[in-house]
C-alpha cells in the first residue's frame, strides 16, 4: 500500500508530467484559458490515461511479451490510445455537448498527447505490474489536471492585469508555466 501511495504522489507532484517531464504541453497551453474547460480536459485525460494504462499493461503482459512482440509496443499503444480517445469524444458529444464544444480541437489532440503515450511506455520501462501501472497512470493524470487547472486560474486572473504589450498573450503564459515548473521542483525532495 505504501508503494502505491508513493507512486501516486511521485507521479502527480514530484514528476509532474507537464511541469517536470514537459509532456502534453499542447493541451496544457491551449485549453488553460478557463478553469471550467481545463477541468473538463483534466477529467477526460484522467479517464484516458487511467484506462490506457490498464489496457496497455494487459496487452503488453499477456500478448506482446508471450508472443515476443514487445518491439511493437509503441504502435500498439498508439492504436489503443486512439481508440480510447474516440470513445471519450463520442461520450462527451452525446452527454456533455457544451464541454465537447468548449474543448474543440483539443479533445482529439489527446490522441497525439505525448503524455498518454509516455505513461504507457514508462509503465513498461519501470516494469510496473498491472495495478501499479493503473495507479501510476491515475497519478500522472491527476498531476496533469492539477497543473492545467492552476494555470487556467492564473490565466483568468491575468486578464484583469496590466501587462506590457510585448508580454501579452502566449509570452506571459509561457513565463507563468516556467514559474509553475520551478515551484513544482520544490516537491522533488518529498520522495
């Protein structure tokens, strides 16, 4: 139990996928304009990464390794992730059309979000079992959600600030993301 707790804390805060590994920056920067949209994207990423970690671990352990096809892991993982994102997109389109519209093009971008593939590949590299892979995937997704919601909250507050013209728009967002990364490095001594 202690090992699983360390995996969750480590993957969410210490090794935050966006702020320390710099994976998944496209949706992190693109969807973080409003807290509601960032929260919706975070929920979708939590679902996709957690389920993808489970499915890719099963496929790797019970199909690829026994058949000595582990060299196909990247291709297989990409196909699994693409299928899961299509499922999430169809679900959101039917059940939450407002969130589906607000996420726009960034929802299909979860398919190419390198954070999702990075988690699946890291699970194999760290030799995690199925439960550890799911816990790691959930922790990474929670860390992504924490960072995107924090950035969205900061961006909403920055709209009312007087910012130099050369820093308006994406430059101030990148400076803010860099400062957030520095702040998250403070967690490095926790584990």
